[in-house]
């Protein structure tokens, strides 16, 4: 708004009046009245007036007729209005409308004001008009707000533009007239701002919105000084009232402090002083109205110390009041005032605004409203801000807002992009021109994706509404398209890659596509494909174009979005990174391990599948340590088949690299525990894993593990499942192949001997492959134990020949063999039970008297086997018991004979 009609302005600050501000040009009355009716001198309404007041009434009636008026007529009329107003005011229930419509009088006074020249002050008409307004404001009916604003607008338009008058002896009267006019203006504003007995802050705000443009838009110092002085004196008047009305509606504090703060640094000292004084009274009003009553006096005393101080003191006070007394909206208004000053291009304004912003935003940003408006202003004017100081200030503001209000910044960027037809292009590229801002926004978006790693039944780590996942993904997509940030993308690659991969898993496997209530996702109707495209853009912007093509050739992208084969796609994606020796493999590994550290993370399957393949990379395998391995080992506790299978596959990969082999011992106990899983699939997978582990390990590396494994396999030698039983014997054979005779230690040697009978008897196994495996295992056993003669027997003889030869050679272990044979009475296979009973009979026949005392358990087992469902087994049990009885009888007879001979020998000696 131009305070000088028909005259261009040199804009300094672009303060824009609100809709409530009134134009400086005369306006038609907003309230209509019927033409007034004149009263007879004998009318009761005039009877209460004295002679001079009646004359004033008549003068008013005559003057309101449309005729040309002289200056004397105007003054006479104005004095008459003042006289009649005083008379009405003295009446108990008087009203000016009883004599003449107050609105018409006010409009007439307004017209008289506008007729006054702004080039010279040569009469008291302005002063008298304002005094009349003061008088009218004291009588009923009260002025409407629109009437007050019209009057103030007209008065300001005819007072502020007056030329500067320097006091001198020859112009003493003129200078005095100026002072009287200024005093009348103050009186009028003070009278109109009152609402009954208290100042009305909403009216004050409207007055300030009329006056402030004379500060911000005027290029004349004396006009700025008059406006500042007027504001200062009006605010000082308000400070006299502890209570005000409509304080909640007084929302101009931010703008007011911003403008006054800037002018505190004006190069003109008088302007600076006037602004400082006005700012002091703003502070005082805020203290009176918004501080705790008990602390008000102390704060006011401290404030008085800096009254009319230098700009540094003013800035310190501004910083305090900005943080403590302004509302979030008022803070935003103050920042906007400073931003407009920076965008003006005026060096002095830029310096002043930069100093003020530096002070108020020196530390953390307090709560601020209108963040979107500030961001839009920055992006709309960024190309016009070329001065280094201004650029630095704007960059700092943006960074602070991006840090504190990242979500609003992101949504605002989408809004700017959607409104690009207004002339603002490529907002994401503008964002990229603020490197730290780019980093802050990207970090926020990454954190926004982190909740995907939380289990569905887990409470989120922080309760913030946040932007939707699709909005976050689209924002990442936009940022990745900025070509100038390729180096910055490298920094975020590993984190972004894993976050986007987890989001794809979240959407594909769980089908958890959140309902979108926000805009900016209209073209992103398929969240899975959109996230996948973002992942591809990430790889492309990081220089991994050939990786994308390689994954496409493997069919990885299609598998990745297939719910049934998603983890195959994850594996192929990791395999491509390994084959191409991706530079980010090690950072990705570290992030995945960190993710798995949380036992409740939701994307553990994707992480494990990816890690299983990633460990094939030598660089990754080289950084595996005990800490990472222990984290992986804890996941065996989940006991889910799919999880255990991934971990077992990963254990096999541990055998491929020297470093990982050193840490495999942490996983080995958990692998052995999987043998006892309730899931047959898990047990089968475990045996497959064990076979592969034995292929990749040596006795020197894992002797302890081999010994534990030999004991773990025992229950599975009698497994009903042919496949599991076969694998158990094959694993045992592979284990013995790793053992050298010179390295044979006690626990393993004992276990090998303990399984000799079992191996021989399983030559009768119904599974031919088991028979073959047992024969080969017996040969390995003979080699390890140094049984050269038995090795030949083990090679081609039948089971009975082998057992006779074994018993003959190792007769001293007969009781041990007996125990092993009796244990096989429980075999689910009848042929094995038959041979076990037969061999038991052979052992019993070979026992001496002393050893026969330890066969009670075998006897009990044989009696039980008489009831075996297989007739051959039960028949053999009966025969063996008969042999046992004969053996015992023979031993008893031999014992008695031996005792008789001993007695005869003693008699001869006697």
C-alpha cells in the first residue's frame, strides 16, 4: 500500500496490510441514516442547552448544507461540534443522535481532513478535526470499528506526509503548530483505542496496521520517525492500563517486533532511537499481559535498564521475548518480516535482518507456526537472494526448520511442486542446493521407514504422527533424482538400500499397505512397484546400472514382488551385489547385523536371507566377528522352520572363509540342537547342513564339534525314516573320515567302540544304502582302531561271521558288546533284533564265571523279548534263555566240583 497516492515508493520492507486496513482515500460511510430533522428553538431537546450550545447546534445545521466553506467556517463548525459534544457528554443519558447523526458528523469531519493539503501546515483545521473526533468519541452512540478506522486512516494520510519543519526563530509558530497537531493525533488515537474504560487490543492492532506501512514502505526519514513516534506514544499509553480487552485477538506482536527490531539498527540514529523506544513498550505490554504477576515488577525493572539502549541490547531483549512471550504464530510472523527484508535486495535491510535472525535463532528453534509459509517464501525468492550474508542466513533458517519441522518441509516441497505453474520449478533441486538440509531431510525419511522394522505387536519407539510411508518413499525418490547429490547419495546408500528393501518385504509379504489420507500420492497407486522403482533409482544414482540389468536377467525384480517367492528375490538381489563385488556390501552387512540385534524386528527374514548370500563376499566374511555371530546365534531361539533353515544355510557359508570358520564354534551348539526339532523338515535341513559342514571343516578346526556330533547322531541310527537314518550313518562316516589314528582321543575313541555292534547289526538294515554306508564305516573304524584283520572281515563277510570274528578278537570287551547288543533289542527292524539276540547268545557262551555275574540286565531283556511280535525274534529269545540256563548250570556244576577238590586237598595236607 502506497502512503503517497500518485507517487512511486522505494520499498524497504514489504509489510502487507491485512484486509481490515483501510485505504487512505475517502470512502463512503458503511452505515446509512435518514436525513436529520432540525429542531425548533422551543423543542424540549434543545431546552436543556445553554445559549452557546444552541448556537453551536445551529452552526452545525447550517454548515452541513452543501455550500463552499472558508477556513473560518470550517473552524467555526469544528468548534461548534466540540461544544455540542461537551454538552451531550454532560447529560446523563445523552446521545449525539438526538441532535444530529454522529456518523454524518464524523464523515463531514473526515471530508474536511481530506481537503487539507499534505504540502503545507498553515492552519489548525487538522488539529481541530482531531479534537472534534476526541469529543465525539466521548458521547453516545459509540463509533463502530469501521468508522474509527476511516477516521484514523484519513488523519494519518494528512499528517504523516507533511513536510519536515526544522525549528527556528522565524518559524516558531509553525513549529508549534506541528507539535500541537502531533499531540492532537495522539489524543485522538488514545481516545479511539478505548473500549469503555480499557484499551481494546483488537482496535489497537487495526490502528497499527494503518501506521506500519508508513514505516516499511516510506522512503522519507521524517515520515518513518513520525510513524514510529506515534506508535511509541500509543503503546506507552496502553502500558498505563494493567487490564486490556481482546488481548487474545492481538496477534500483531510478531510483525511489530520484527519491524521495530529492524529499525533499531537503522543508520539514522533518531529513527533507531524511536524504534527502540517503541520496542520497549511492546515488551512492556507483553510483560504486563503475559507474565506471571509475581515476577512482573522484577522483569519490568530489568527491562527499564535497557530503555533506549543500543541495538545490541535491543536484540538481546528481542531474543528473550521471541522465545518466552511470543506465540508460535507470532514467531513465524517475526521471521517472515525478516525474510521479506532479506528478499528486498537492500544491503542495509539484509544486514539488519541477518543480525536479528542470527540472534533469535542462535540456539534451538522454539515452536514456530506457518512453517510451510516460510519454506514457500524461501523457495519462491531463493533465486533473488544473491548477497552472501543473505544466502548464509536463509540457509541457516532452512536448516533449522528442516531439522525441527522436517515433515512440514517435505510436504511443502510437494505442494510447491504441485504449484510449479506459478514459476517455482524443481523444488527438490533447490533443496539440494542446501547440502545440510538435504542430509537432514534424508535422515528424517530414513527414520520414518524405521518403524517397519518394529514387530506388529510392538509399540512404536516414539509417538509421532509422521508422514505416510508412501509419502516418505516418494520424497526419497524425488531427492535421488537430483543429479547434484550423487556423492551425498553414496553416503546414504547402505541405509537407504536396506530401508527400501525392508519396506518392499513389509508390503509384499504382510500386504500391509497403509490407507493414504494425504495427497501427493495420486500417481503412486501401487506402493510395491513405487518402492521398487525408488530402490532402482537409488542403485542407478549410485552408479550401479549394471547391477540393475544383472538382477533383471536373473529375474530378481519379479521374484522380489512375488509374495510366494519374495525371499528368493531377496537372495538374488544379494547375490548380484556379491557377484559384482559391490562397494557397499560391508556397510549393508553392518546395518543388517544392527537390525537383527533387536529381537523384535519385523524384517528379520529379509535380513537373514540377504545376509546368507552376502556372506559369500570375501570382504564381508572378513569383518565377521564374535559379536555379529552371537547376534545371529540368538535367532536360533525362534524355532520357526523358515528362520532355522536360513540360519543353517548361513552356517554352511561360514565354512567358506578362514575368518568365519574361526567364529563358527558359536553357531555349532545351536546347529546340533536343531537335530531335536519337532519339525522333520528342520531336522532334514540340519542333517544336510551337517554333511556340508563336514565337507568344509578339518579335525584341527572343529575336533570338539566332531566329538559332540558323534554323540548327537546316536538316536537317529534307529530312526524309522529311511532318509534320516541314512543321512545319520553318512554323516558319521564323513566324521570318521576326518579322524586320524594319531589324533584319536578318549571321548571319540570310546564312542567309536560303543557304536561297533550297532554298525555291524545294521548290515541287516532293510535299506540297502544304509547297509553299504555301514560297511564303509566299519572299514574306516577298523582303520582308525588299527584292526587290520577285522578290516578284511568287515569288507565282504556276512554279519554272523563279522560278529564271531569281532568277539574272538575283542573278547575282553565282551560285556561291552553285550550291552550294545541288548540296546538293539529295541530296534524297530526285526532282522536287527534277531541278530542282536543271536549275538547276545554268542557273548553269553563266551563269558566266564565272573562275567556271568553282570548279565542280569541281559536276562531281563531276553525274557521280555519272548513276547516280541516277530516269531523269529521271540523264538531266538527262548533259545538264548535256554542256552543261558544251560550255561549257568554248567558253571554251577563246575563251581561245586572245584570246591570238592579243594576240600580233599586240604585234608591231605592235614
